[in-house]
């Protein structure tokens, strides 16, 4: 709980969010995040919005594909958002598999259909309906963990 309170909240300037950038960095920055090497890992993305995916950055003139590497600076901020495109779902899936990570999309009703489509393409991911006040996020995590364990 204390670590969560220390985190910086950021946002994009347009409607879709950079959630998959954050997911990628959480997956591949193992040392900075503190993932234990031989454990199963559960990563939770909570959002009420669509997310950018590969090729979206071309509208900003960014054409270099995401390479799936860690780019967190000394302040734990992602420092390649103006250089690399957003990650593809395939790259996210590959890195999740490589690093033994399961992903929970805890999302509001507006975007559930989109994230269900993503989840069908990303093995090891689940989608849960997040209440408007996010009060059920722990329940969604517990349900996802139960699915993983079964």
C-alpha cells in the first residue's frame, strides 16, 4: 500500500492511453520492478479508456517499432515515448510468456468489449469489470489469481 501511494500518476494528451507502454515496462524492467525470477507474476492494468497499440505513434511521426526493452530512467519514468512506437499485442504476449506474467485488465464497462478482444489474443490475460469507484479491484485480482491457480 505504501509503495502504491509513492507512485506518480501520469496521463496522455489524447483519449487513448499509453497503458500498453506501462505494461511493457512493468514486464521487462524486472530488476527495477523487483520481480522474483522463479515466481509467477500478476500484473494489473486498471483503466476506463482505450489504449494505444502498435502503429498509433506514426501520427506523431514516430516510426521506430517498440523493441520490448526496459527504458525506465533513474526516476523510474519511461524515457522512450517520443522515440519508440507503442508495443503490439504480439510483443506484449511474447514478453509475458518469456517472463511468466499473467495480466489482468480491470476496466470499466465502456471498454470491456475492447479489452475482451485483447484478452482473446493474449494468453494469460483476463478481463474484469471495474466498478466506477474501483472498489472491487481487490475482488478482480483475487478472481484472476484463482483462475491462474486452477
